[in-house]
């Protein structure tokens, strides 16, 4: 079982990241997934894999 660190805006009602979390749980069953909104050196050192995901699809810059 791999220790997977997943970085994004998880647990803050961000639709994109919450959907990604659901998808990762579905495609990586049996792995230890840890969802974080902040990366630390300690967390990175304990992980076998880092996934950086998400993105804010509702934001549109004002200067477009």
C-alpha cells in the first residue's frame, strides 16, 4: 500500500478538488490517501507519491 499525499484545497467546499478526491479514492482503493491544503517537508518525507491537483474553474480574471 502506497502512502499518497494529495495537495489541493481539500475540505474547503471547493467543488473541483472534492470531485478529484472522490475520483482518486475510486481509482486508488487500498492506498493510504492523505489530502492536505498545505505541504510540509515532514509530510513530503513520509509520502511515496505526491499528487498536485485541482484548479479553480469558476474564476475568470477581470482583465480578459
